[in-house]
C-alpha cells in the first residue's frame, strides 16, 4: 500500500505522461457519453422525450464543466503539469471536433468508441499546447 503525502498524492512508480493523458482522456470521453446519456434518460422520464428543450444547453454546459473538473482532478492527482489547463483544452478541443464533424452521427453506436478515443487524442494535443504556452511565457 502506498501512503498519502501532504499534497494528497500517492507514492507510486512513475507512469509515462502520454499514458496518463491518454487514459484520463479516455475516461473523460466515457464520462461525457455517460452524462449525456443520463441527461437524455432524465428528460425522457420527466418530459416524455429525449429532447430536453430549454434545459438542453444548461445540461450540456454542466456536463462540460463536470468533465473538465473530473479530468483536472485526475491529472492533478497523477502529478501532471498544468492539469486544469490540459483538461479544459482537451475537453474544448473534443467538443469543437464533435460539433464540427460528428453532429449528424451522435446517435450512432460508433459514438461510444469515437468520442473517448477522440478525447484521448485531444488531451495529448492539449498537453502539447500547454507545454508550448509555458515555453512562450519563459
């Protein structure tokens, strides 16, 4: 068993940063899909339709915020640099790509595989962007 130190981090063998980013990105992608699915089921139950109407945009914003917070917490617990920035950019890049290219196919079963993999890739890109921003500040 590992012990928790003062920062709330655990002593463990170091993992490759790209592996951490990929896994956290995958988990955030699955979390996004699960939260969207739950919101649709909630709207079906209370409105008798999967369309949430006027509540759709606030629910989507809440899902994005929850996903960013979860990703930032996971990255920070795993001692990654710039955890909140990477989580924010990773989720934002994923949303941009989904809205630009996948909007028509969101009800497809392929979404279950595409969105998490896409989110893992966008987390890797977000880490690269965060590193470039850090070098630009120096």
